[in-house]
């Protein structure tokens, strides 16, 4: 099992970053000189801290009650750009967080209460598309972007 956590190369959840730190400062603002939407991971971090144990177990019943908050995080990934992050570790953190956030949503949509495993859902990793950084990508493609 893979433990879910908020990945951040240079900061802990809750600390604001400036564009000079490698990432934009607040939701609704843009990266300096780039006009790119900002990704604010504070709510995503709160969701993970609330519904994912230190061992990586997810309380899907609890998370389902906050699906609206998760959807807001997913909407940010749709328009945010990894190019707004100046360092390779920050860009990798972007892709890891996107992958994990969309995986949580997909489990809620297709697995939770319906199947025992993602393996029972055809196309779970290579069929469903997600809007990330302005592109429609499968989970496999999101993972590959993080590796590239």
C-alpha cells in the first residue's frame, strides 16, 4: 500500500510561499510574470490530514462528506501549471499531488461502496481522463508526467 501524503519540496502545509520560493503565494493570484493560476494546497493538506492515517489508510466515508472540498482542489489542478514551479522537486510534488488527488476522487466515484479494489474497475488507471494543467490525462499519464 502507498501512503498518501501532501508532497512539498520546500515547505510544510500552511506556510505560504512567494513566487521567489518556487511557487505562487495564494489561491487566486498568479505566478510573477507568468499569468498562471495558483495552486493552493492548504485545503488538500487539511483533507489528507483529516481523512488519511499516518499508515496511509483512507477514511473514504468521511472524505465523501467533503467531496465538494476535494472537487475544489481538483479544479485548481485543472488550470494550475507545473511550469509555475521553479525547481524540479516542486514540479514533481505538483504531479504527485495531482495523481493522488485524482486517485482519491476516482476511488470515491468508482470503487468505494461498489468494489473491493481499483483492480476490479476497468480503465481505472488508463481510461478515465482528468483535466490537469490544461490537458486531459489519465492517471497513468499523470504519473508519467511526474517522471519526465
